């Protein structure tokens, strides 16, 4: 899905947003930035909100909403984040939680540049898709960045066609003498991450899979960042859309967190309208997790767990029977410590 929204504000590169105050004579060696991975579901597609800058050396334009933390203006980190998101996109955030701190010195291609940016990432879930308050931005399916994660129609072809043979070739190469020997061999890591050789697919290992592709030099960002492994490939395939800086890594972290969290907390309802059908709820869960789910098993799960309750109303569908409308049953938060949607992914077929 690709829905672009016009606006006047043009995003600037991450590092340039953290210029020192004019009254400082020396440039600081460290800056604090705030990133937002804003996730929604639209037309049964999981989407992330991005803004666009000028293309970098590999043609990447997309960045997550980003801005500096200024303690003179922002009382808290989260208030700073909300202010920057509203300024860049016009969107007022709802649910948000701190995700991770990204502080690697090599976050940018010019790793020696100062100041080094420590980015505090946030995950935000919203129902606000479309022109709902947005003045600038692009809602883009997260599967455009990570096409191997979409299992709704079975095992993605890109794994067998492009990823598996190259990871096996990379695993067979000798580890450089200057590298620290990993505790798990390359081939085993590839098997575990991508469900190869009959290993079960773990939908939560989104970050591990992307980092493995980056280390193997198969992600476009590795080529931009000058990683030696990327220069060794003469037939490096296009594996999803790249993002500027390390924002695809941040988005991968957000997807991993979302997939894990809906299993033990009812955060999926942050993505739903107040009233919905069980079919709409199932499609939202499938969009987030990746695999197709068995209809009757899913319905027994959510109703048996007391997550939803009927509203007494129905929704008429074109050419079909009216469907009952449900709402999130908030009392479940007081009844159980972990009221999530505990679904299981189907076994891997490789």
C-alpha cells in the first residue's frame, strides 16, 4: 500500500537536525534524537508513517519522523517526540511507548562525523490512516521494506529465490581473520532466522533477520555504509526498499515489538475502530503477524479469552450476510495479567 499526502514541511537528514545552539562555541560530541515508528493498519495492510528527504547514495528517501530532544523546550522525551511528529506530519499521536535506544557509532555512512547521534526510538499505534489529521507524510506497507515477512499467502518466494542461496553462499565463506568468531555459525543463524531446512519460522525475529542480511552485505544499507561484505556481491538482489540512516533497523525493531506484544497485551485494539467484526479483527492480526490464521480457531480464541463482547449491532456487507459487531472488552485488563491474542504461526515449509 502506498498513500502519499502532500505538505509543506520537507524532512531534513537526521544528523543535520541536531545542530548545536548558536551560543555554543564547540560542537557537542553527542546529540539526542527521537524517532517514531508509527504503525497502523489500512485495508488489511500494516503501514508505517514515513517522511521523505532527498535521495541518498543508494536512492533511499524514506525516513521515520525524527527530531532532536531539546530540554529547554521539551519537559520529557515523549513530549519532545509528540511535538516533532506533529510538526513534521500534523499527526497527534495516541498510544506510544519507548522502543529502544540506538547508539552505535556507525549508524551513519559517515561514521566519523560529529556529533554522534543517540536516537531513542518510540513505537506508536494508531487508527489515524488517510488524511486523518496528516499534513505531510506517506503511509507505506511495512512489507515493502521487509517482503520476506509477509506469509499471508504462504512462504514468500523471495526467501527461496533470492535470500536462501545467497545466505548459504555467505555462510560457506571463511570468516575474516579480524572478525570475532560468533557463538553460532553463520549457517545455523541463517537456518534459525529464516526457517530453513525445516526449522520453524519465528515471526518475532524481524530484527534478527534484517541484521543478518545487513551483515551478509545483502541489504542496500550495507553497501551505502561501506561494509566489506556488500562489495563482495556481484549479483546482490533488491531485498525491499532501503531507508536512510538506520531507520529500517528501527522499523524492524518496532515490528518485532508489535508482533510480540499483541500476544500478551491487547494492543491490537489500538489499531481497531471502537466497533468491528471478528473478520476485521482477524485480518488486522494477520496483517501484523504475517501468516494466515484459521477462521474458526481464531474466533474461539478471542471469544473464549473474553477479549471482545458483542454490541448487539450488525454490519451489512455487500453480497454477504450481516456480520455481528464487537468491541474490546476492557474488563479483561482487570481479570488477567496477560490478555493478548495468543495465536501461533503455521510451520515453516522450506
